[in-house]
C-alpha cells in the first residue's frame, strides 16, 4: 500500500491549510463567545468566509468517489470527480486544525454523513428536496439516533417508534444528543425509529427524513458537553409526538436502518479520526510554542519536568495514529466497509484517546490559561473526550476488534 497523496489530494490539502491560516485563524480570535440565545446565531463574518471558500472551490470536498455524480460539478468543488477515503483523509486532518474550518468548507458533521446517506440510499425525490440544498449550503441537518431512556450503545435498544400507517409513517418517542439541531439553518432530521419489533433484530428499524417544522416535533432543550454547547450546531433533546410524514420519507425502505448506519459510519469515522489528528497537531504546536516562550525556575518550560520527553511521545503518537487511520481508509477503499470493521473500530478507539492525551499535555504546559477559553485547548479536550462516546463508546469498538481477532483463532461469536 502507498499512502503518498495523489496530486489532487495534495493540492487540495495545501489549499485548505492556506485558507485556514490566512482567513480562518485570524477570525477565530476576533469572534466573541455569545451567551444564551445568541449562541444559535452564525456571525456574518463566518457566512462571508463560507462564500469565499466556495468561490475558491473549497466546498463539499468530502464528496465520495463513485457517488458524487452531478453534484461535484454543480457545486463547484475542486475535488472534481470525488475523493477516495484515502484522498480525503489529509484534507480532513487539515480541517481539524480549526473548529470553524469544517463548517466553512461545508464539510462538517453531521451534514457530511447525512449527505452521504442521501447520495448512497436516497431516492431521486429525496435527493432533490434535501441533498441539493445541503450541498448548496442553504440548509443544515441533524441526526437523531441516541435516546435518553435506553442504553444507546446497543442500537437495537432504540424505542422511538416509526410505524407505517397507510401512506404515512408515524413517529413517537424522544431522542437526545441530536447533533446539529441548534443551528439556525437546520431544517431536516434523519431519525432512527422502530418499525417492526417482530423482525430480525437488525431489520426492525428505519431511517426517516423528518422536516424540523413538522407538527409534533419539539426541541425540548439544548445539551451542554461539560459546559460547552458546540454552538452554533449544538446537541438537542427532541420529542416526537404523533409526528406524521409521508411513507416516501423512509430512506431506502422500512427496516434498513442498520444497513444505512454502517454505510454512513465507516467513512464518517475516518473523517472524525483525521480531524482529531489535526486537532492534536494544533495542540502540540501550541504546547511547543508555550514551552519555548515561557520561563520558570530559570529555564524554558520545554526543559522542565520531562516536557521534552512528552513532546517526543506526542509526536510519535500522532504519527502512529495518522498511519493507522490511513490504513483504515485504504482498506475501506479497496475492500469495503464489511472487511474493514476492525480497522474502523481501531481508529475510533485510538484517535480520541491519542488526541485527548496530547491536548491534556498542552493544557498542562499552558497552566491556568489552558483551562480557559483564551486558548482552544479546553474545548479541544472536551471534543476529544466526547468522541470516545459518540458513534459508539470505546468499549463497543474494542469488543468488535476482539471478536474479529478471536474469530481468526476459531472462537464463535
């Protein structure tokens, strides 16, 4: 296998890095941190950056090879014919340097995953109504899977019902950690619901497109993650009371939620993991700058308390993680999601843990400043910690890895 980036991927990665350095980073330090309802507002300066990124073709770069069709040309991405997972991985890493960057490039979760679901599984009518405006940047979307009343680490536990009633689907129940629902442009929810309790456990659930303004849909509250609200996207608790949508809003047909989820989550975890590499790189960069610019007890901080060894360990860990993710991306491209389950679970466990460790060191070397919002480190640490639960907790993925490993030695499930 060869992880040398293609000419196209290398050009895009450099263009993304330059845009972040020249346009996004200078804005980050100037943006105020709003409170209350002001959180759920997109500053005009950010919207202007999105327009500028789109004009430069740095837009929808996540579009996957083989599924982009007319959309790459229509929405002007320099990705051209669509990128493989291995080609997009360094681009995703570059965007991980800044919390704003994925949104500025129209490459942020959960919209990327939702767009890929519509690309791969959506009907022409569903793509016309929802995918076009998503890729155009006119709307945002949210993903509603996790529930407050069950152990959501086992997705077969989901209890919100999505019952077929003639030519409609009726949804009743409650979701939480519905990512993206706080954005002022959010118009669409992809909701996982229980359709047929008597079917095979992996054929009981459906994915349903629910417009946010449908009667019976109510955002009950926005949830903070260890004090951070991830504005302007956020994570909400959403109730569904006798919510009726057309049967045509079911994606790919009733009972196919698990198939869709697996198709959605494989590439998405590569995106998450590589953004975490970028986040860890920024944390190490800040740690080195701080370590060389501050002096204590007559020495630069970098020369105190084993900090040089910690810097070296961080570099080794980041470089090792990058190679692990590139291998998973390569295997997804060459052998598909089913053959790559172990590799995808490996990066899901490794990436947030490595990032969290590197960020923790950077926070420590910054002292009290590392705990404040004056630097991006506290938010970065919280994001890395949260991803150890998002898309499945570490323990579930370790179980997948161990099951596949032991099967090679004759163990049964």
